[in-house]
C-alpha cells in the first residue's frame, strides 16, 4: 500500500543544481514540511513530509520519529540519501551555491 502524504506548510527549502556531463544545469529544489503528529499513528509518533523537485519522482515522502525534532532530522537525512541515489541514477552532479556539496544536509550523523 502506497501512502500519499501532503507537504503542507514548508518550513525549510534549499535550491540546488543538477549538472550533467555536458555542463547543462537544471534546478533542483528540496522542501521540508512542518512536522505534525502521524495521522495514522497512535498519537505518539510524528511525521515530517519532504519533497524533491526537478530530479525524478516529485511525490511527497515522509520520515517518522518519536517527536517533531527526530522526524525533522530523519527527513533531512532521507533527503540527503535520496538526492545521492537520484544523482547517481541520473548521472548528474549536484551543487549548491556553485560548490559541489549540498551544504549541511549531513546534520544527522551517519551510522557506524
């Protein structure tokens, strides 16, 4: 069963560029929605909707946590992982502010 999420109020957004092998640049936008209690949960878990525009599937995804902060941080982490996978699949490099990095999308530590 596929869950359909709504982005709702956007609380964070970043504009990136996808650069193909020929140097062609395409805008990519990542958005994080405001975390909210999981509508299908027991009322204790939280959901953070997020979306990538301009790099493949544009459906709204969601990350879940025990509180709003964990859901938000897991949303950021999921965006970072999803951007990496999509860039590899599309054979593009991603840049932010003219640099080939994504800024601080790594605020949630990687597992060891």
